[in-house]
C-alpha cells in the first residue's frame, strides 16, 4: 500500500471535474469556501439529503472555539488500534520507502495546506488517543492559516490549544496522555467520523451544531441554494412585517403573485454578495405556470 496515493484519490472522487492538488485531492475554489462560511448547517445539509447523501453530518463534539465557524478542504487520516506486525510494517514503509519523519500523526500534518481541515478517525480513543497537543496544533495553525481539525478522538495540552485562535478544533475528549498504541492505515482515504463519512477534498463545515462533510461536486450547489433561500427569507420577513402576506402564505408553496412580487423586490434589494445568483430558472418556471393558468381560463 501507499500513503496519500494520487491514483487512489482520483479513482475515489470521479464526480469532481475541477482543479486538483498535485496528489489528486479535489481543490474546491477559494470563493466557494468564502461563501460557505455564511451558510447554516441545515441549508447545506438539505442539498446533500436531496441528492441521497444521508451520512454526512456528525454532532456531539467538544469545540475549542465555540463561536467560530470552520470551513476548509478535508485531509483525512484513519487510525486503528496497534497490532505489532502491521504497525512495524507501515512505520518502516513510511519512513524508509516514502521518506516520512516522526510518528504517524506528524505525517498527516505535513500534508496540510492553506484552508485545509485535518479530519482524523481515531476510533473515538481518548486515553492515549490524543492525536494533537499544543505543538502539533500550532503546526496545523501555521499550515492551514484559517483551517482547523476534526478529531474523532482526543487532544492534550488543551490550554495551549485554546490559545490558537485562528483555527477551530472539534474533538471528542481531553486526556493528558500522549498518543500511543495506534497505527495509521490510510492518508487521504475514505474516513468514518461517527455516523458520517468524509472523503479527501470534501468541504468541511463546522458550526456550533456539529460537522458537515460536503462532497466537492455539490459544494457550489449547496452555496447557491442557501443564498437563494436566505434572500427569499429576507423578502418574506419584510412582507410579513408590512402585513402584506400571512405566515400561511409565506410558509407554504408560493403563489404566482408572491413569486412575481419577489422577483420585482429583489431588483432593488439584492445585496452585493448575492448579485451573482442566477434566477432565470425560477423566472422561467413562473412564466410557464402563469401561461398555464391563462390557458385554463
């Protein structure tokens, strides 16, 4: 086996048609990451659920920076309990054949780039399952700039990690012990995090609700859907406050009258960050519906 194998990564992410890192990992554009930071968990989750991606969210975390939203591209790692023959084989292979240095956890951190999120399945091990402490979290901070780490396991040096404010850390528990009796069996491979699955290059959205892993080929759709929903909500709230429509009218499937009102409203109320949105599909649907009603009459 090979760690961080480009052929494997490309094979496992065939739906991504955009730019890739040299190791084959999907590289979702920076502007999508920026837009994603303004999206709620539910808005992004809805698109995934609609496409059949039912196991992309995991809650029940401890969070180092409770009010910080985390967005970035996933770099994954899978750890298993130590079995001596396997551990010796993989440690020697990584060090002697692939030229890697230090212990397994350092290998993964050395892969990180700007805006990456470290995603590690440590099989929920906390005692002697502390993937990072103060030093390695500092390395994650230095490499990712605005990224973070999602650790299905433990951390140590919590007070030091709390002082690293440019990144976010989701973890399962704290213990002062160092990492021990674990073996790395994959880097940038499919990774199970609780009830969710993460692939290399997934967009990771971490909020106070939990962590959502968004397939790269659905990231732009998730952003667009969320932004359109947000603008519709602004319109609905304004019209409710003005007493023009009832809550039943706004919360239900919109009538042609409301759609027409909305499309006129947004011409003067669309904020600069939403001017890129294309509403031609909705407008065409509205015209078809109105034409159908006129034909019936």
